[in-house]
């Protein structure tokens, strides 16, 4: 069962997520538009800002703040529903959501799923590192592509930037196994498979590869 401290921490973290997504990025959206960026580019930047400042930052804190997954699971459900309903009701948070997809919901659900498995197998870092790939690695990828092309597109330059971010993090924790995982995640980010976007493939490939290379399913 979660402790009162974990519950209190969860309220603070949800407050931080709401601040970033509902206030801070609304201000950055206005700033991007004022600087001459198009709506789509401003939205894309904001999505990456949210990835890093919420998903990435909180993932780093999880191993140090939580012993129970329950409050994390409640947060994930709350945030997933909160981001799904605007799509359902056609009342988007226009500064970071788009009607074409609900990838931000994918991000939240995969974030929660991977961390839940990390708790279940009692190996939280094998879950955190793939989340960092998705949050910081993919975030930097999107920023680089936006700077180069000013639109949402795929480019190997972005993947190289992702690898430059992911490789040191993964190597610091899992040595060469982490390096292999970072490489695979950086490559798979380049591809999308219909509704299966990189918010699903990146953490999935990162997690499975680390599981096979370092975890209870270790093959080498």
C-alpha cells in the first residue's frame, strides 16, 4: 500500500504536470506564434517540452520517491483520461493537442505500463531508461527536426540527435547493454506503423532489449 508521503508527492507531481501542460506551454505557444512560427510548429515544440518536463523529469524521480506503483497508476489514469476527453469532446488544448492523433495519450499510457512492469519485476531502472529514451531522446529528436524542417517529419538527423542523448544515459546505468538498447530505440523511432507511433515503439524496444540483455530474460 502507498504511504501518505507517496500520496502527497503524487498530488505535487500532478500539479506540476498540470502547470506545465495547461499554463507554461500555453505561454510558450503564444511566444512561438509571436516569433513567427506556424501553429503546427508551435504545437510540436510544446509536445516535446511536455515530454521532457513532465514524463522525463518525473521518471527520474520515481525510483527515489516511490515504493508502490499504486499512486503512480492513479496519476497515469487521471492524466490519460484528462488528455483523451478533449479529443472525444472536440475541445482540444490547442497549444499542444492536434485532432489528427492522440499520441500524447499513447505517451502517458506507455509511460505507466513500462513503469508498472518495472515495479512488478522489481527492476525499476530497466523501465526508467526506456522512458527517458521516449521523453528526452524523442523530445530532442523532435526539436532538431522542427529546427531543420519546421514541420513534423522524420529525418535521420533527428535520430542521430536522439542517440547522442540516449547513449550516455543508458551507458551510465547499463554499460554496453544500455548502448545497444539506445541504438535500437534511436533507430526504431524513425519508423511508424499506422496507429503504432514512436511513443509506443521507442519505450517498447528499449524495455524489451534491456530485459533481454540485462534482466531476468537475459540471453547473453
